[in-house]
């Protein structure tokens, strides 16, 4: 049981690291786009749907992995921790989508930071699960 939880944590931790890297890359891309937007005076963002954002796709994978991992072992007994872990993972994905829908680069970047915070919250809760 302890080994399974450690394996699940390792998988979630790896997914979180990938997601954190994607956030960093996305933040850099948006800084460049924001600079271009200011210079050109037009919106140069080419993504039409939040479902096309790579970070959102990775966040969706994180949610799926999180739900699968929390269906088993100690999570079946600790409903509060399980539900909070799930909410944190869903929050990452939701904030990316909500930020995109705000239509301004400034708000989108702010929501990416909120999503990053939710990822850190998830990581912290996984330490509690150990």
C-alpha cells in the first residue's frame, strides 16, 4: 500500500513538473505575444479555443491521473483530502480555460498564475497524503 502510494505520488509529481514547465513556456510565449500586440496594435493570438492550449491539455491529463490515483488506497478512507486534491487538480485546468475566455492578455496571464498556484496547492496536498 505504501509502495503504491509512492508510485502514484511519483506519477503525479512528474505530471506536475511537466505542467509547471508548460506554464513557464506559456508565460514566456504570452510575454512575447503581449510585446508584439503592443507593437502592432492588434491581437496576434492564434489560439481560438482553450482546448487548443498545450498547458490546458496537460492539466486535463493531470486531472485524469489525479482522479485515478485517488480512487485507491488511503484516499478511499480520507474523503476530505481526496476531494481537496481533486479540486486542486481541476482548478488548474479551469483557471487556464477561464483566463483564456477573459480575452485580454493581462487577465489570461493572471489566471495562469492562479493555475500555477493551484498546482502548488496540489503538490502540497500530495505531501500530506504521504
